[in-house]
């Protein structure tokens, strides 16, 4: 696994920043892999993928550059300069354009783990081509929706900052991206790849959220020699997929049409949470995401988190309210043991075997 050796001063000096270039590169990666993490992202891909595919088909050099830049496990370093914060897209993409051709070819060879394809060898315009493609993705696919994306990213930063103040760095870092967690003894695991550890004590770490739901990446800027204590230290970046990406989806220019939410699910969870559950590609626990869901569930369905004093089954359904199932039937009878709607009663009522016996 890849991990960084950090100290308390390094963590204390780290901060969250937003990066239009990181958001654009994450969108470029989504276009490259052609897979969506949720229905809203699928609609976005369907809107922009044809034009992106046409551009690469008409430019074989840039197409080969993209395939080589992403590699198998490593991204070419010159494509992902470490964000510095408070920079616009033009300033950030200028650093990609300003990379030396020799460094660009060397980074691509590292990403490929082998020699470059014939079409990319001895070319001095690779940084310029990469910057032009990123500018195209920013102009066509990101900038029209940047205000909404920025609000989502800012909300993620606020939420993670609050969790940092309540639970500490270990909890805040462990929930950022798959494979990232605090190992203890000043060690921060950043991914699951078998890379040698890096000593980064004294560096500046920036955490950068992006809306596309991928695994993210890490980047760094290191001087050739150890910097003088009075100079700016080297910089490391951790780009991670943000939370709350479905927020304000109805304001998206390419948002999907309103989805049909079952009435039974709306009565159970409420309108907002039911819609989010329908939009998600895979279910997530509402109780884990929001502690306030449990009281609302108890009010809406009569569910109790206490064990019934007379029934041996765990986590009972109590009260006089009826539970609406997917088939819209109302069940009034309770458990034969305790008379309430306990977990045993729910399992029997929702199983196919017992539906015909109610």
C-alpha cells in the first residue's frame, strides 16, 4: 500500500481547496472510462460523450495521449498539477501547457510502464495538446454547470470540516476515498497500491473534492533539491470524490427528468430522502447518513429502536401504526408472541411464503 509519513505540524497546516482544473480532469476521466456512478452522471455522459468521442477520433495524437496519460495504475504527473487554491482555470491549465516536452514524455512512459507509442515519440506539442483538450472539456462540459458544482463542493468542505472538529483527523481522512485511512504513528495511507512510502513532514497538504464519483488521485510538487527552511515547502494534493453530489440535481441543465417515487417509500422515508434513494445507483443507509432519520421513521411507521420486553426478537415494530408494503397492502396483525410489529413479524409479512397467509 502507498502511505505518507507526516507529522502533527503537517496536518495542522493542511487545508481544503477547490480546483476547476481538478474538476475538469475528473470529468475527462469520466468521459474516458465512459461509465457513470449514478443516473445523473449518465445523463451528463450521454450529453457530452458524442462530441468528445468525435474530437478524439479526428485527432489520433491526442487520443493516444489520453490513453497513455491515464495508464493502468498511474496518471502522468504533468496532467495533474497539484492545486494551490484560489486559482481560476486559466491559471491552472497554464501550468499543464508550460510543462516541458521532455518531462511530458517521461511522465507518459511512467504511466504506461513501457516505451511510448510511435505516434507520441519525439513530439514536442504534447503539453499543448493536453491543455487544449482540458480547455475543451472545461468549456463544453464543466463551465456551464460550474456554479452548481462549486456549491456542492463547498458544502462537502463544510461537512468534512465539521466532522474534523467533532471526530478528529482519523475519521475525516478515513471517509474521503477508498483505500485512504490513518494508520497511526504519523502514517497516512493514501491508496492500496504497493508504492514505497514518502516522507512529507513539513510539506503542505491540500485536500481537493471533485463531483465525479471515482477514486480520485494524489499529486505532488517537489523541488529538485531540499528547500531552504525559509522557502515555500513542497506541496502534496489528495483529490477525492465529494459527498452530496445529488444535491440540487434539479437545477442541472442536463438533469434527468423527474423520477417516479413510490408512495409507500415516500410515506416511509419522506419525499426528499425517498427521491435520493431512487436516484442512487446503489442503496445507502439513511440512518447512517443522518441521525435525524430515526425519529422520523419512528413517527411515520411506529418503529422502535428498543427491544420489546415480552418478545425475544430484536428491534421491534411497536405502536398502532400499520406498515405499508410494496404491494400497497396494510397489515394490522402483529407478532403472535408479543402482539407488536417486531422484526420476526416484518420478516414473515414481507416473505413470499407468508404473504398468502396474512
